[in-house]
């Protein structure tokens, strides 16, 4: 049985509820907008229901630590095709086991969640590292990014604590939303008809006067701090994969 | 003609790059009063150089003017190069603007020595002070302490900096005298020991009194140049161990000597000893995070690390009597000693085995490098078929895996 849902984490919790109530065994749990019908598919669509979602989440909090629950929430944002079913199977293990099972990494879903969370954390860390703000004419430090996973919900705090005295915006151009800090609070925002350049960068005409000169100095610094005699591009690429270069002034010039 | 900031950056970043440290970790500094920046404790590499080193800090010299003539250093007095100096304003402005764009975690400021140690250090401190007091900057600051610095100057440095470092540079006094005639180890150890006391006292005070101001919250580190002088790895690693134990350093850095100078006091190397440097770092990690003693990693009979295999594998091959390790029963510390099993995998194994027997596939999925681990573990009371009592054979199979496949083919 393939189950379709609206693609939200709350929606997935409603799926868990319905599966238990109706004794359904899902073979796949798929975001509605991603579903491509195949012949002989048995499909059921689950509507998101706030009451059902709440009952599942409350129930899980009784069976697992809030830290373990947050790991599921984080893993969900990896958007891997198998992630819904993995979370479902993880929850099934939690519910069917007496006592705590969260560290039995011999169990497929438990190890998989652990590994996906590790990948998420790496991507979050990469955003902490690779976001490059550009000062715009309206005095906003703005950055466009294109992370492998949906990490926006997990990076705002870091930047809020660090850049408390400047306006900033980080925008995920692929998922078409971002976070904006107005020096008071974080906001999730969606920009209607954004005017990026062809490769989804901020247009030069929107940049503040001295912006380019700081980028040039940063490029100069970057090349001067490298040691030619030690050049090791394999190692370099391992640390800074090419897909991130576009938004790094030191690599895209 | 007056040099532009970009010209200065080019020269003074180039001259600072041989200081390999770029760590921004180990300090915790919160963002105060809605100011700029913080230090999170874990450190972030914002980029990596083409040689694969972390770029975390804006690492520059204040100036490359220098009264010393150390053979291993590009900025030595006798070297015919262009000399420039940043102004205080220029360094502050670069730091703030790079930081606001999320290029860096902070500033690592060092300098050629003009006049004397204290005079130079005071200039570095002035910049740190301005960043902290006038710009409410809470990012990471690493200041170099020039050998011979006085307590008064260091006391002020510790107030503004997260980390301080006095570089040992050359691992033995005798070699140092030969290639850096103005320096001696005493001028390094005196400030290092003073800082150690000061840091310890500060930590003690902050446990007792809540409002104790921070003093170098990221501790102190040092660097040694490797390969410019004849010291063995045995000598170097014992020296590091004593620096960790006695001086309580946070990090010892090893900088493979890059033949930058034609100076006749130095050996004519063709290439920097990069593999050796890498092996020293691996050995350093074994000492700090894996519970190895120095004499388990290296002894006088073979005073240099094996360049072909990592030091943990080297240890295992020299101590085959300690293996195979039973992953279902052995204590965590022993599992950590298995080549191919790191801290993360070892933790997963000991957590999981509480629920039942851990199998070969489990360990593999948990991330162990089985090409090495398979020689040193047993799973259900018996070693894996790969285990062999002949260290030479294991060593050969690990170094030349492809050749082995070829042999079995015929």
C-alpha cells in the first residue's frame, strides 16, 4: 500500500495515526506532489489532521526522549525518498519495544536515522561555513544558497546569535524560501518574483558601493594564504565540493 | 608608492601562512549587548585553501619588518623582500567587514618583530582592544606572543584574546641556536609557563567568583617546524606530550618545513615533508583522544613514524598479542585501539551491544573501515578469517590491496 500525504511533518504524523488505526502496512509513504502513478499501485491518501497529529506526537514523547524525537524531525528534512518509511519503521520499533531502543544501531531504521541526522548536521555546518553575505543597497546582508537538504529551519539561531546587530537574509533559491532577521526576530519569508541573476545570485546592481571591493580583498586573501608547494586539489575538493562554489566569492571569480 | 590595503593583504597574508594554526575552537564567548559576533566553541572552517588547510581566521602579520634573522622564516632580516605594515584601522576594518560577510570566525594576528618583543606585542594588543571595546566584537581573536614578552604585556593580551600562542618553532635548543641565533628556548618557555599559571589561576577564580573576567578562554598553543632540523619523531612526540602535560597546551601544531629559503643553514629539501607531518598529527590525535601513551606510538628502536601506514595500524602490528579484540566483550578503550574503528564507530558498537550480539555486517554499516579492522577483531569468540599472526603479511595486504587481488587471480 502506497500512502500519499501533503509532504509536511505534521502530515506524516497523521499518516502514522491512520496506519495504526486502520491497520495499514505502508510499502511507501510519498509526498503528493512527488508521486508518479504506476500500474497496479494501491494508493491511499491521508489528510493532515491536527488532532491526529497531536495524539501521535504526544504519544511519542511518552515513549522517547525529546532529543530522539527532534532527530526524527531533523531527519525528515533530508527529503530522502525513503525517509518517511524509515521514520514510520522507527516509530513502529519504538512503540512495539518495551524499554528504550533508541541506541540499538543494529536495527536498520535506527542506524539509518542516525546516519541521516549526521548528513543533515554536516549540511547545517556547511551552511554555517559557506553562507556568504553581500551587503545590498538597502543595508541588508543577503545570501542566496542551494543546500542539499531543507536546512533553513535549523540554521537561523546560529546566525541570529552571531549577527545580532545587522539585518540579514539567507534565501534557499531551490526551495524558494528563506529566513530574514530584522534585528528583533527571525522570520520565514517567501519572495514573490525574486530578481536573481540567471544563476540565482543577487544582482550586482543591488549591491552596496564597497561590496565588490571587499569581495576582491577576500579573494586576494584566499589566494595569498594558500601554499603553492603544498597544493592538494583532491583534499581541497573534499572539503569544498564544487556544487558550493557558485556562492563563494573566493571560488567563483 | 604607497601600498594599497590589497597589496598589503597580499604580502602580509602570504607571510603569515606558514603559521599553520587556524583553529577557532575551544573558546566560548557570547554575543554581548547585541554586538557583533560570538565564539561557539566548536570552530568553523569557512573555506579551505588549495592545499586543503582550513581557513577559519583572517591570518595576517601586522608587518613583515623584522629585526631577527631566523633561517626558516620568509620575513627574516636578510631576505630581500618588500616590507609593508598595516595600520591599526586597516586591520580593524578588514576584520569587521570580513566577519560581517561570514568569511571568517575572527582574527589571527602575528607580526615581524620591530624594536623588541613588548613593543611589537603592544601593537597587536591595541588592535584586539579596539575590536573588543570600540566595535563590541565578540568573534575569535588569536594573538601571537613574541618570545621574550613581559608579564604586563601578556596580561593585557589575555584580556582581549581568546587564544595566545608562543611558537617553539624548532624542536631542540641546539638546532634553534644554529638557525635562529637571536632566539632561545628559554624566551619561549618563560612566557609559556607564565601563561599556564595565569590561565590556571583564572579558571580557578571563575569557579569561585561569578564575575571573573575571562583570560585567554581558548588557552594557548604552539607550533614546531618539522624537517628543517634533524630531530626525530620520537623526540618531537615526546616534546609534544610534555607540552600537553606540563604546559597544558590546547594544541601543538606541526608545520612541515617548506623550502622557502636558500639559506645555507638549512637542508636543501626538494619537497615539504607532508606525509611525515600528517603522521605526526595522527600520532598527536592518538595521544590526545585515543588514550595512547607516547611510548606505545613510538620508541627509540624505530625513532621515526612509518610513512606507509598510520601510527594506529603501526601500533597494532607491533602489539599483535593484544588482538584480536572481541567487539562484543572488550572494553571501549580496546575497541578504540582497533585500526579502522574511530571514536564514532566505537561508541555505536558499545551502545548497540547492550541489546544483543553485534555482527560483522552491523560493524561495517556503523562505519568501520573493514579493510583494516578485519585483521584485528573477533565477533563471536573467534577471529575473522583475515586475522593472521604475521604482521608483515597484514602490512603488505593493507598497503598493496590491488596487488593481492592480482595474485589471487592467477
